[in-house]
C-alpha cells in the first residue's frame, strides 16, 4: 500500500537526510510537497497548521533538538494539545549532523581523517555542526575545507558550499544502518518510518 506523505524540514541537508531515510526503510512512501524554507522558526510558527493538515495527508517533520533538554520537552512546548497520529514528528539529537557523524568510519574517510577524531557518541556533542566544521579544518582534502569552513573574516556560520558537500556525503557515503548503531534518535526515526500506518477520518 502506497502512503502519500509531505515533508517539513529546516534546511536542504535535513531534506536530503530524510529522503535518504525514506528510501532506506524500503516503504512505498510517495513524497509530495516538501516545506524547506525559513529554518526552525518557520516550522515553529506553522506547526499547529501542519498538525491539523496531517489529518488528511501524513506529514513528516524533522527538526534539530539544538539546546533544548529533550525531545518530549520540545513536543510539549510546540504541541501542548497533543499530536495528530499522522504527524510523524522527529527530533535529531542534537542536530542532523550528529546522525551523519554516527557513521564514523564513512565520515572520517569522506574528509580524509583518522576515524579516532570522530566520537563514538555523536548525540553527546553540544554543537554537531560546529564540530563538523572543526573537523573539516583538519581535512587533507582542500575541496572540503573550502566548502565547509567559513572563509577568514566571514560572518557566515558555515562554508560557501556546506549543504552541497554534506549532501554529497549523504548520497554517496552515508550508511544509515551503521549510523543507527551510534544514534538512538536516528534508530527510532527509522523504526517509526518502517512501522507507520496512517489513520484517516471516516468519510
């Protein structure tokens, strides 16, 4: 049975990760619209509308935990009146980059680094995006240093082709099965995507 679904994500990298996970779980999801603009603020301001819309069409929302204490706290704040069954609300601990770092051997190979530099518990990193950039500074591959690291004097938080380079890693190197062994929030997301069954209102 095919399941039409819409996506809501913070940025292009999160979209690539979510699309990859949907392919990985092997379900017959049919992806329609993807809402990917304005970052977490856009999602926060419209989450009640997405929750209501999910009654008719299942929606997957993927956001970063960032500096909040835990995913249940985020859900209580954002959706105090409860969550619709068809709204699959997933939280990456602490950022989606931690899910990518969880495949430590592949990530180290991608940047040309010793895998000892990639931690075994990426969900314990306070700022995974910053951690990735600091790793990239040590990369033996100049193209990734240029893509991921902000240029000297720049006020940008990431390099000029951060999403492009990281998306290349997702497409060509990342193994979700390996990453699930190091990231409980990723493993739970894959389990939910594997078992989800929509419930539609009776006509």
